[in-house]
C-alpha cells in the first residue's frame, strides 16, 4: 500500500471511507505507518502493548491488535471487543478511574488543543501525545495504563480525523497516581521539542496542597533546610516552617523521608 493512497489530500473523505474498510486494510495501514511515519515509529514498544486506530468521524475504534486488549484489561478478548464495538470510546471512559476522568477528558484535551493551535495544520500529525490513567479491569482492580498516540487532521481545516496509538499496562512500573501529560513534536527539519505538565488526581494526598506548599514539599523532599528554602523563595524561615507543618498535617506524615517517598 503506497503512502499517498493512505493520505490523500481530502483527508475527511478518507476518514469517512475508513468506516467501511476491512480489518486487513487497517493492519496494512498500521504496518506502513510503523515504517514511514516519524511519530508512529517513535512509539515506545512496551509489553504487553496494543495498537489502535480511532476514527473521530464516528468516535469508533477501527483497529485493535489481536489477542492483546483482553490481556491488558483482564477480560475475555471477545467480550472486550464486543463492548468496544458497541460503545466505542464511551466504554473506555466508563472504566476510567473517576479521579482521572476529568483530567484526561477535559484538562489534557484542552492542553492538546492549545498546543495544536501553535503548530501549522500540515505538521500537526508530527506531535506525539503521551498520558497515563487508571482503568477498571475485569477482575475488579484498577490497573495503570500508558497511552501514546498521534492525531492525523484534515489538511485544510485542522479537524482531527484519525487517532493512532498504543495502550500499555504500566501497573508494575508506576508507584504513584500522578498523571503526566506530554506533547512531543517530531520533525526532521525543526527537530524535537516537548511540553510536559503533571496533574494530581483528587484522590492523591498531594491534591490537598496549595501550589506554594507543593513547591516547598519538593524542596523538603530534596533535602533543603528551612533556611535554604527561605533564601531560595525569598520568604522567612518562620513561614517555611509554618508551611512544612501544614504539609505534614495534610498528608498525615511525620518525616521528610515519608514526604520524599510520596513525591
């Protein structure tokens, strides 16, 4: 399959045509993109990992790597695929942890839109987005998952048409529940740029801290004394100690080492 056949100038028409394509077409599309597309080639291959192709035209999942999705979410593959076919992305949102859902569907989405506005339409598929979230698995436990994806827009309007990405189980590798949103721009001429923002879900003890308290908490965890923190932030040591007392009370801890572990 030639690349120009996959990306004709009228991408909106192409995306509509995707609705009627066979599974073998998507497999061929994915294989070609893995060989030719700078962002798709950059997706980190972690095991187990599933590839997916998503259509923004009907909000439907068009392709999932076979025999992997069920392993990720601990459900029979056939049952999980049926749910995805019936509900599309609504099913994904239904199993997402309540504390993560707003961050993923509103905050991260808004950030992605703002980042895209500063990039020419013709280069928007050069951005790789990465985030993580918790989702309910078939055995009743919440797993932690990493999502990497790029969005292919209409070249005239910038309207998103196709999303292609991966989902990986990182439960055994991630000890906290902070959500890290990252946007990386890949271009052979411009080079590599990235934007990173960390979100703290409401059920995380850190969510109760103010921005100043969070700033001081990181300095305490990195071994700074009250006097050094005061000099760095241009406040009095007394104020630092008051913040420290509030931080420890809010997080129900007693030592800097406990704070470092949480951070």
